[in-house]
């Protein structure tokens, strides 16, 4: 039962990510940074796609993915249409990966020791949801502050 709820939450927030990226009035504002805001919405979007594609798509779903974490934060001016396409692909990958996960696996160890120790799939998926939501909120705030 928990797995179905996690799928719904990830689907909801990945859709919200797409809506936030599309809500920018000017495409170039996706890449704006000012004052103490060091990460643009475009870079946060790339980071969320990379993070979820790696930790859910590759490690849980078995999808082929090579992460470029440096580009997630250093890349610039990726067209909005490309970002949206990445988010749409992410939606399919995350849903397929989690639908393919047996509910009994939630209590078993996640295959990587991301935080220097063992953790269950359940723990890490909840962490990933919190991480995703945190950055989604940053993107929303970025848009409302800098999309002028």
C-alpha cells in the first residue's frame, strides 16, 4: 500500500515540476541568479531529473542512465522544451521503476550506501520525496522572485 502512495506523490510532484518550468513567463529567466540565490530553476530541474533518474530509474528500475552531477549545477541555457521533455521522461521512468518494485522490497536494503551506511528502500524513497519537494519549493520561489 505504501508503494502506491509513493507513486502518487512522485507523479503529483513531477507534474508540478513540469508546471513550474512551463509557468516561467520568459524562458531565459529559468537560468537567472541574483544576490544570494545561487542555483537557477533550470539547474535545480536538471538536478532533480539527474537525482531521480539515477537513484530510482537506474538503481530500482534498471533503466540505463549515466549521471552528470557537475552539469546539473553548471549547465546553462538548456531550452525549456528540452527540460520539459526530460521531466516527462522522468515521470515515465519513476512510475515504471516503482510499479516494478515488489512491496516487500521496501523494507530491504537499498543497493547503494548513499549516506555512508545501509538504509531500506522505504527510508531512501521517503528521503528522495523530501529532497524533491524541497527543490520544487525552491523553483516555485525562484519563479515568483526572479521571473520578471
